[in-house]
C-alpha cells in the first residue's frame, strides 16, 4: 500500500482523491500537515472520516512517515518550499496545479528535477482519457494537427491552467509565444482569449472564463478532419492517480516531466504579459527574470474568503 502524506487541505482534491483511492487498495492518505486556511474542525474531520494515522506538526515529520508527498496548497508560491522536505529525503512529491506561478519558480523547480528530484504533477486534465485516446490515434488516420481550441472556466490561472495543460497534452511541447487576443465582459462575467504559436507550426487558442465554471471543451483541426470532445471530469482524477500509483509501484513514469509542466505556466505568463502590453506577442524565452507572475498570496486570500467548509 502506497502511503501518501498530504500537505494542506485548501482545495477539494484531497477529498476527491481519497474517494477514488478507497475504491481500490493501491494507495491511501495516511497523515496530513495543515497550515492553510482550513480550520482544525475540517482537518480533524478529514483525519477521522478517512482513517488517517495522525496530524503531523511539521512537513519534515510527515515526509519521514510516508512514501510520497501530495502538496495541495492553493497558494502556488509555497509549493517548492512545501515540497522540499520530501525532496531532501529522496522521496517523490506530487505538486497539484498550478505547479508554480512565476518564472523564478519555474527555473528553480526545473533545477531540482534536473538534480534528481522526482516531481510529479500537475493537472489531471492533461491525462484525461479523451486526450489520451486522441493522441493514441495514428497520425496517418487522424491527420497532422494544425490548431487546437480549448475552454476553461472559474478563474484566469488557478483553474485555467487545466486547459493549457490539456492543450499541451494534445500538441506536446515547443510553444514559442502567446498573445492576448481580447476580452468579453458581460454581466460581470469575463471571457479572455489567447493565441499560442508552436515551433512546428501548430497553433492553439484557449479561452479562460472568470466567475462561472465552464467545461473543458477541445476542438482539434487536423489536415484530415476536425475532432471535438468534452472532457469527462468525473474520470480525470482516476487517470492522474493511476499514473502516480503506477510510478510508485514500477518506477515507470508516465507523468509529464517538469519542463513540460512548466511550459504550460510559461504560456500563461506570456499571455498575461501580452495582455498588459495590449496584445503584443510575447515569446516565452523573453519573459523577464523579475516578472512578478501570478500572485499566490493574493489568490489564497480570495480563495479562503470565498471557501465553504467541505471536510465536515
């Protein structure tokens, strides 16, 4: 049985993940460390309902007693710091989306991975069965990809990164630039459109939506046909967790490597810079080293203020 240590219960994923894991006997959350906004009532309820062994008082203590860490804080600016106790002990760590939120952390986490840290992540949409099925089709049958269009809702980065990771799961890496195309703002609902260019000539367009959940829809135009599907979100956690368990059991890694995960972040950073520059195309290689990125602390404050109790 794979022993999972959870770092923070900010988001709903620990609850959803445990529901799936309890359908089988491959892995369990066994302990948790929490210094996020969830109160003791929710933490203790999660421990009791899921049969965890204990609440740890430090991440170091947690890392000592588990096989893998799951960093699930909503503040992405803390992700690397929270992953380090597992990395220092030579243990794998899963970092929930968004893996990081600025170019400095992209570089830092890539250095850790290059030095041997096993960092798994990040969006479950990347591993959706619909995307896997499309990618498995021979190019001779489905045609060569020209453009991918994808949608996501809720917010501009924390949730929208799902659709960018999904696009990367379809296209692969090699994104060169991103440009902000425009915005719709009706009844307080904001929809923004971004355009991505890849080195191999493929392009992608993604829409983010703020204020309302929207489904993950993908339209893929190839040299032979147009393919369309909506991701079944009831199955995406299973797809991600099965890959993590496969790695833990076999050491064969079917999770995207850190540079690929970071490319999704870089795309969105370039898109944000382009928006600030009134739609001027921003190359991923030109993101300034001092770019502030997306503010994880600000997001955490807003997320906590709007969050309802879900663990009791």
